[in-house]
């Protein structure tokens, strides 16, 4: 059980590291277009 949680947390961190920068940039673009 502990190993399952540990593996899940590692995969979640890896996923966030890969996808956070792109989603952050997309959010910036969306907010800029929304303000205009």
C-alpha cells in the first residue's frame, strides 16, 4: 500500500514538472486575451 502511494506521488510530481510550465504559459495567454 505504501509503495503504491509512493509511486503515485513520484508520477504526479513528474507529470506536474512536465505540464506546469506549459499550462502556466497558456494561463498567461488566456488572461492577456481576456483583459483585452
